[in-house]
C-alpha cells in the first residue's frame, strides 16, 4: 500500500494539494490496515487523512534546503530506468 507514497520535498514545481492528500490517504490506509473503512470508522478515517495532509503541508512549507530543486520529469525517468533494470524491459 505505501509504495505509492513519494518524496514531496524539494521538487519544482512544488507538491500539489492533491499529491499531499494522496500521500496522507496512503499513510492512513497503511496504518489502519484497510483501504476503505467501514461506515462506523469512515469519519475517523477521513478526519485522520485530513489532519495528516494538513500536518504534511505544514512540514513541507517549513523545510529548508540548499540543494537545487529536482525536476519531476527527470526523477520519473530515473525511476522508470531503475524499474526496467529490476523487472526487465517490457
């Protein structure tokens, strides 16, 4: 489940709200052990996603780096190349 959480810091353009929320959702899914909560737990699940996304956005806004920002396209190409080596070219 958590393999979909990606590094969000130090990219240009900055992480979008959707990316932050997706990472929060994956985190809550992982720690709760369910991908879709029951009706009884739905409110707590959604509240946790919202709070974690909020805290994550604050963290990203507060982090400082002196390294140059990474390019999303270049990083995606590197990941694709690593996957090709690991799993074989399709």
